[in-house]
């Protein structure tokens, strides 16, 4: 008569169980070296970097109202949206890219001050399932070697407005909107 035997853990000694647990724990902790367990898996590092010219945009406004979400008239709103943690993109020609930073960092610190102005961006283009992104390597103002433009002087004829159009008021100097507390922007003459 043949009897069927099934494996059960009762045959393992305590030392064998402890060894197996220790090995599993040690192998698993190698993946915890960084916050997400992504250490050493930058599969885009070998891809060639490209340099493009365009504009940093906040994607919330760009997708909601693209006709008014670009350029110098939208700078204050774009920076406010970026400071809230909303997604940041790069518009080059007719293509919009999601901006990514290496190492799971945020791109906000590098790009928010450049919103609404022409920039030259260097990075690695990534595409998955129809979505395009650029993993940022460098970004600077376009032209003049990336030097920042001097702040504009306020002339007596300048008119300032809320970028969100609150109350429809105009102001004679820069400041904050009384309704939404966003920075006022200079209205085109």
C-alpha cells in the first residue's frame, strides 16, 4: 500500500526557519534602499538627451483653458498652481510633455520661476501608452545665456489685474488680488 505524503513545515527546525526568514528579510531590504525601492532602476539613463525650446506650463490651466494659460500674462497663475503641487508640463511647438525630475524628486524648484517665459530645456524624452514626458536634466531662459531678465519698472500708465479675473477690477500698481490673494499681473497695453 502506497501512502501519499504532503510537505508540512513541521519538519523544519527552528534554525532552518530562522535562516529562511533572515535571508528573505535581507533580500527584501535591498529594495528599500530608497523611499520607494527604486534604487538603481533608471532605465532612461542610457537614452540620449535632447534639447528643445518652449515654455513651462502648469498643466491644470493648460488643459482647462489653453488659449489663456500661456505667456507672461499667465505667469502668476502658473506659479500659484505649481506651488499648490499641480502637474507641470513643457510646451514645445504643438507637443506637450509632462515634466519629471530624476530620482522621484519634484521639478517645481527648478522650473516654477521660469513659467510663462521662453526656455531651453535639456532632458530625456519618455513615452508610455501615448503619454510623453521629459525627464529634466537642465532648463534655462532662452537666449542671453539663460540670464534672467531685469524686473520691469512700473510706469504710471501700467494697469494691473487679477490673472483669474476676480471682480473685474484694475489696479495702478502690483499687489495681491483681494478675492483670491494671487499676485496681480500687468495688463497688456
